[in-house]
């Protein structure tokens, strides 16, 4: 959020049903101890507004679900996936593909994080990589591995910078490419092209991998 606002994004939508908890402070730098108990969208909006008074912020203090996702996603031009729920990640992917809104996926597990921009119909989507969400056993294992704050911060910076590029109408750097950041081995990162999967709902295999510029905000 902070990186997107600093980069020139002028309108943000924040969606989250939860209040700020103590465990959030280690990996979500926008919050402070004084925010504990406040709704995350309210605390984040207040801090962003102080830093960037010209920023237009819309708050959605509820969960993203199948019943409301198309309406909310369709109201914006670029989506940042900052959730830790695999089911919601796939919901974002499927709705963005359906309504043709570009988005950037982000995921963190332990000391490793990943990010990839999806341009629906042009570049590989999340289901090209994984096809289906993980089962409950895998999700439980991921929760045990946890999330390391600085790694989450690094992925958030990549995502915010990509949102800012979209707002400026610049080329989307991570379209068709997955970036893997490894905080356990000297903070190394690597990029790999992702091929669209034949038969995937995104239909990108018929177009091939394309790096494209987003529309101007």
C-alpha cells in the first residue's frame, strides 16, 4: 500500500474484515501498537491519508467472497493480492480473469516469497502454475512454516511498485514472469518465465506470453 501510494497511485481500495492484532505488527509495517483493535482498513486508511492527503481511499471492512468479488474487483483497474488465504488468492485470480482486470499475485512461506503479474488472456495465471488450491493438509503445513516479516515486506514492495507502474501506464515488469525472493540465502531473487497452460480458464495459451503496458490511471 505504502509503495503504491508513493509510486503515484491516486485511488486505492482496501478490503479486509479483521482488526489489527499484535501478530500483525511484525510483518505489516503500516500498523502501530496504537492501532491494535482497530479495523485494518481504517488504520491503514488513516496512515495513508496522513502521508498522502490527495489519495482517494475506499474501505471495504468485510471479506472478499464469491458473492461480492466481481463487483469490487470490477471497480478498480489493477488488483494487488495481499491475502494469506489460498482460497481467496484463487478467487482473485478467477474473478480478475473473468472481468479482464490485471493483478499481481503475492505469496510468502517462511523465508521465501513470490510475485507474478497476470494480464488476463495474455499471460499465465495462477491456475497455470498450480491449477487448484492446496488441500487442507498443505494449508496446515504452510501455517506451521509461518511468514517472516521482512520477506513479506519485500514482496509487498514489489507488488506496490508494479501497481505504480500500471498507474503510470508503464510496462508491467512481472507480467508472464514469477519472481522468487529467498531471504534465507543472502536475500537472493530469481525470475522465471511462466508458460500459460493449455486448457486453462485464462485462455492465455492461445495468445502466448506477452509483456504489456497497463492503461493510464
